[in-house]
C-alpha cells in the first residue's frame, strides 16, 4: 500500500496574515488581538489532542509496534503540514497499516509513551475554575481520548473509533452516527455544535491546535492558538506558543 501523493507547497495569501506578529515574550507571539483579554470573556476552550494536549502522535506510536512508525509518521507529518488534501484518506491509510496490533500493545503505548504536554493540567484547571467548559476534538482515537478526558475532567470529546476483533485491530475504523472520520471539518462542526448546545456564540470559544486539520475550528473560534505548530498554522493563529507549555496562554488571556 502506498502513501497518498504529496506536493511541495508554498505559502499562499490565504495561508498568511498581512499583520505582523508581535512577540510578547520569548516564544510567545500575538497578532490581530484585542486587549486585554480575560478567561471570563470566554465560555469554552477546544483542544486538539495529539502533539497539542499530549506529547505524541498516537497513530505513529501504535505503528511502532508493527515496525511501521517511519512510514506512518511520514504520512502524519505531511497531513499536519497541509500537504495532503484528503485527510480522511490519509487516516484510513495509516489505520490500515495498524492491522494486527493488539489492544494490550495500545495500552502499553498509553502507559509508557503518552504524557500530557507541559502546562496542560494547569491550563485546563484554570479554565474550569473560570467556569469554562472543555472540549477535546481529535483525529485520533477514543482509546486515548477517553483516558485523557477522564484524567483531566474534560466535558466533551469527539474522535475516531478503531475497530477491534478478538483483541486485535482490524485496520479499519467504526462508522459513527455523525460520520466516518473526525477530520478538520468535523472538528469545526463539533465546536459550533457545542457552542449552540451551551447557548454561546463561537466568539466566546478558544481553539488550540498544531496541525492543518485544526485550522477550520481555529477559524471558527473567537481566539485561535497555535501550540508548537506547523508553519501554516502559526501563520494564521492569533496567539502562537513556540516555547514552553500550554499554560503560556494565561500570559495572554488572564485568569
């Protein structure tokens, strides 16, 4: 099975902002940002999971179990940089390469490799203390998002379900009532649905991510935050954290 084709891309006018970013302090920059901002201005914060809320790309680490990490990680990187047009197909391809991995091995990935990124627990706790709800939307898998949800006390989640038969991955995902795969558009849809459910405006939401499939939800939110993100995402975010932990957002949006 071969990877979807990728192409060299250059930044287009749509992928850049005319406004220059202002560095507030080393590794933290902002642009197009009204000030001052407080957490009380917002009612919801939405996080991507892999490489944002946590330190790994789960699909890559699962692939390591069957000796295919390099192959899968190359596809993941291209997808996160926005070099693969069809994210859903790229994920189906990566999941197909996981066929035969045991649930026991996935549990080992969770226990031995997955860690919250620095500042994650602090930021989530500060948001909840301010009365905000927390949403986790991921192109990853419920096997991991459910555990992260429980660890941090997250209110809402959406992600993908890996199909398992006799304790082994089949290389397929389980279709859900809302659709087959949680991609960038589904992340945006979930953000907007959650806002509607809460009776708030999208402008009262914060969205944080690192890859191209986070851009739709980041564009829909009132405040977009790039965390150690790909160049295309940094270019479009209102806040970009290049160094340090997730809780550096609290230097911009005061508790």
